């Protein structure tokens, strides 16, 4: 992993939300769940609720993922050491990945990109495992083309995967959004492919593993777009049902239909009589030497909104006459935009299909489910929602007769680009902001005894701000007192937030709790328990500790009607375990304590000095008057200074570690240094010390050396330069790192050894890659010089998949030890927040 020095890197945490698309999530026979997070393919482990990796390769947003084998074919995947994953993006590209699990060590590999790509975005991928090493899969696109593929996996590690395009079906000019493949009953090697799209009809094609698929019939019944299709497996044990398979379909008409496909005889031996009954029985088609008939088995009505997904429960093993047999349970999971998932089964006596389980109906936060999936044992169900969130339920009932579905922990994160990230004052948690209009707190939790203790498990701890504008920047207020932060969004106001009592108490249950976090005796002064969302989602009002515990009538009397517009009353509480989405969305808000007015445009950058006295802010600017940097006094929150120097947007601000200097970098390709002094009567005086044109293109970021007056700047011109402020207040460039492969969008400097003034600069690029450079500062009488060496180039599988927007080292005490552990957090356009540990 490292290039020339012994820097060890370890991935600690990845936080990411799921893309808002149907067919985006797949639960594999490997036990892992895959999903698209912007243009990364993310993989998480439901047992630990941790994202284990992200796969780089797609240039466009990932629309769908599909495991080979998926949970449906887990019974064909016993003792498999290699699992495969398909992912398709909105450019029409499909990539095949390999996961090797030999020796309990997960190794990922980019196998190949499919040779024939779709002209438009991929909407759906479905597969059928013929055997452990052979599969067929089909991919659909929004231009109405469906490609059918045959893939054979290697039995030895030296061999490669063989993929062949069997057929390309141009079905329609309209998009095909769902597919399902199945082997026809009693007809090995012949397959049925069901397609659904925007014209309300289900189209059925038949073909074999050697080539062409032909249209055999259309199934009519739905009155709106077909959204999901899934064939069952013909794994029944009685003679009668081995001749049939079922197809379940769901639609935007809110209805689920179950169709039965039955083998009625050989060609020639079966003759259809044209009677009135034959119209009810449904269409007949011939495939190979067999004749099949399709009829409607059942119509399920229960959802109140579009039904986005339906899925048969994976096969279970039953003992019949002493033999272990896989059979298909008659059990269907449906997920809908009405915020519920339902499990449907036929009643034992009547055979009528009924809804036996309904989960999620209390979710105010989900705004509807885009898809639902079974685990391979049928004991867990997973949904993904409109807000990029996952929702997992597990049946914890010990008896077969009753069911008890309980919510479980899941990974969470932003579902749009993450624009800024910062550490708490002593590094016990990190705070990130995003264009998904939320601010989120992530921290490591104390681990259950049954999980190996050497791994930290990170979870979202709170969602302090849920806003009505995209959030661009954030800064923690340093110094003593309660936890506070300032955030700036696509609006002209800086907002100040203060931690409520519920958060301070919850912090004690995290790994870092107690370690320098807010002391108990000061918690007594915090009178605010939590905060409530305002109706427009812009301001957050405090809930006081001694206010009445009766929930307020929100909608003026309300007539007791629960309309969609009502926002639930927050019930902030001390959390003893990681919160689930329901709690995060409403009950972990922080109250807004101040609004700072002054900027004429949308906020772009914020920073706070190290003593916690001043906050600096800048906004988007096309002129010198708009590009002013405002200084605000912490506490009174008055504007105490307006610094003029730049002519375009100031992109990043940072105070030197002794708080005497403020560094700003701008779109105008200059950096400026202001000296900041406090007079005896507490007023702030400032002076522009220098303004230097430093790069040929926009400067994205800057960072001070913790041990001196040296700093780094990074730019779109693909360079990072190191500068020094000499004793005579001259600014001198002392070093330029070798040119990087792409625009350098983030930079962060941490100190390593105080005596030698050596440090490490983390460099983040537009390509998503991160590098560490060791910097040695040499101060002599004739001036300062510096040397640099590449310490580590992180491998792409550990890095971001899109531009890195911010890097931040966790605050550390000045450390003399040679082998110190340094923690870095990063955020990027791939919706991810990442945490790394480096051992120097």
C-alpha cells in the first residue's frame, strides 16, 4: 500500500446513503448488501451495520446492482469462495466485480466491463443461476433495449470469467424498468424472460442458452406502469406444482398481481377448445416441445400508493421423508411509496392471499420505500427509502406460529454530495454537512461483547440540522463551554447551533464519551432538551427541560386528522444504543441559537479560531464588495470586522494555530494573509499583511502547519505549494510538490514531531484519490526551506470515487512518540464520509 516509508493505513469508517432509484439494492448469497452511492458501488454487512467497502469504476451515477448469486439462489451457493456482483450506471455501462472470501479475507477485484453497453441508462439487472459456475442475466435500459447474457465463472483461480451477449431485444421505444428470468418448468435449458415498462403490459419472451429470445405473449391487467416483476422457483415437492412457476407483478396502480405459468402438455397432444372459459384462463404459448398456459392466480390490494417492488421469499430447506429438499415458500414481500412493506401469504384453509405482516407504517421520515429485499433465510427484510436511508427488520420470534419483526441497526449517511466535515473540539465525534440539506454527527460506539473488540463500529449519532437549503460549510466553535457549531447553506444567513442535553447524555455512551467531552457539572446549566422542526424546515425551535410534557397541538386544534403535512412532535431522549432512522430524522435536532445576517449572497466558507473567540465567514462573490470576509465574535455574535482583499469567492479560510493570522484563498487565484489582534478593551483590529497570486487556476483549499507560520495551498492547476512567512513578514514559496494527476481540491496539514517541525500533508483530488506527503521544515538564519517525500498513496478501493471536498485531521495533543496514530476524515461528491487511521 505504501510507496517508500512505513506508513500503515486502515479504513475505520464509511458513511453513505443510498441513491434514490428503484432496483438499486441487492442482497447477495454472500450475506452482503450492495447499493449505489452516487457513482460508487457500496457494500455493507447487515450483521455489523457497517459499510465494508466502496468500488470505484463508474463515471456516472449507479442505478442498479445485482449479486450473482443473489439471496434467491443461495441454495446453489454452498461453500462458494467467489461471489460476483453486477452494477449498471446512468451512462449504460455495466461492470462485473469479483469478491473472493478465501481464508475469511475479503478481496475485491474489477473483473470486466461488459463489451456491449446500453445507449441510455441501465434501469434493471436480473439473473438466473443455472449452476454454481454458470448463469444467465439480462439488463434493461431506458431506451427500451434488453440485452441477454450468458456468463460462466472460473472453477480455478487462474481462469477468467467468460461473458457472451446472447441477444439484444429492442422491445419498445419506451423504457423497460423491470425484468425477471426463470427456467421453464420441466424444460431444462429453456428460459422465460418477463419485461415490464411504461405501457402497462407485461411482455413475455422465451429462448434458450444458445441465442434468440422471441416474444410469446403479453399479460394485461395492470392500469399503470409496471414497476417490479419476480418469478418464483419451481421447487415444489408435489407432482402437481413441479409443472408450474409463479410470476408476481406490481404497478403504479397500487395493485399486486400473481400469475401462474403451468405446463399443460406437449405440442400436439394438447388442443385448446375455444370457449368462454378460455378467455378467463389466459394466454397459451409454445416453447420448444411444450405448451404453457398463464392465468391470474390472485390480485392483492392493500397498498395505498405505488408499489415499487415485489420479491418472492428465497427457498428454504425442509425435511420431507427424511430427505432435505429446497422448496419455494408461498410468501411475497412488497414495498411501496405509502411507507410500508408487507408480507403476503395464502391462508392455510382457504388459499386466499392475505397480508400477514406490515412494517414501517409509523415512518414519517421514509417518504416512501423504493424497494424491499429478503435475506436468504427469510428472517430479515430490508427496505431503502426516499431519503437514502435503509430500514431493516428482523423476525426475532422463536416460535414458527407467531412473528415479531423488530427494527435493526443499519448503516446511514448522506444521499447527496458531502460538502464539508469537521471534528469536535477533542475529536470525540465528527460533523458533516451536505447538499442533502442535513448536518450529521458520526461517532464510534461501545461495542457489544459478542463482536470482536479490535474493530470500532461507527454509527450516526445525531442529525443536528435538517434544513430547507443545500448546506455548503460548517465549523465547530472551539474553546470552553457547550458544543456549538455554525453552518452556512445556499442562503445569506449563518446559523449557530448549540448541543441539547439529550445529545450530551448520549455522548457518554459512545467510545469517546467521558474523554474530554462535556463535564457533568456543566450539563446542569443546559436547559434545552432538544429541538423541534419548523413547518418550513428552516429554523429549529428549542424544547425546554421544564416545559410541559404534553405534546403541543401542531395544527391549530387539528381535528385529530393525521395529514401528510404535520411534522411529528420531537421526543428527544438519551440514547443508549445507536439510533435508527426514525429517531435520527426528528428526535436528535439541535436548537438554533442565533442567526448572523450580513452577507449578500449564499454562504461558501466558515472557520473558527482555536481559542473560540472569532468565527470568519465568506459567501459566493462576483465582485470585491461581495467577497468580503466577515468576522463574528463568539458569544455576542456581533459582526466585529469586514476584511477586504479578494475580488471573487473566497473558497477556504483558516486561522493559524496561534490565532494571530487568518489565511484566505479564493477563486481569483490569490491568497491573502490578515493579521488579527485583540486590543485591551476587547476590540478586534485587523490588517492585510499580504496578497499573493499563488496559482494559475482557482485555489480550492489551504492549511496551516500546526508548529509554525508555514502553510499549504492547493489548486485546480494540479499543484500543492508550501509557503512560509519569514521573520521580516515576507511571504516566500519554499516548496512545490510534484504535479498531481488531477485538480487538488482538499489539503490538510498535521504535525508529526514538534522538535523537527515535521508534518504530514494529506492531499485530496478531484479524481477521489488521497495521498500523504511528509514535509520537513528547515529554519535557518538565511531563511526557511523544506523537503517533501511521498509517504503513502492510498489504493483506489480505499479512496473516494468522486472529488474529495474536505480533509480534516482529528485534533491531537502535541505528541512526541515516534509511532503515533493519526486519524483523518474526508468527505466527497460520492456522498461518502470516510475515516482513516495512519500509523507513522
